[in-house]
């Protein structure tokens, strides 16, 4: 990875980016991730109205002489 004669030197992220821009591996990774995503969408169960249980608690105590606010 040589830099052009007036180009700023690349850091680690720039080198990794340049590698993936110029690599055939990028096309393979995009295709694999797309197929994996489509497969996952097909396998995940979906419900129109899912039942969600939110844990909670009610705390009640008596404080003689206090006014309700």
C-alpha cells in the first residue's frame, strides 16, 4: 500500500478501508451478509400483538401525620 506523492499518510482505519475497497472479499462479504439477513428474517417469529410482561412493583406504606401530595 504505497501512498501517492502528495497524499496524507493513512492510519490503521484508512489502511483497512483501502484494503476492502480494492478487495474481491468485500463482494463476498456483502453477499454472505445479505443472504444471512434474509434467512434470519424468515426464521424470526413475528406476532401481530405480542404479549409483553413488564416487571413492576407497588410499594405502599403508612406514615402517620403526613399529608397526601
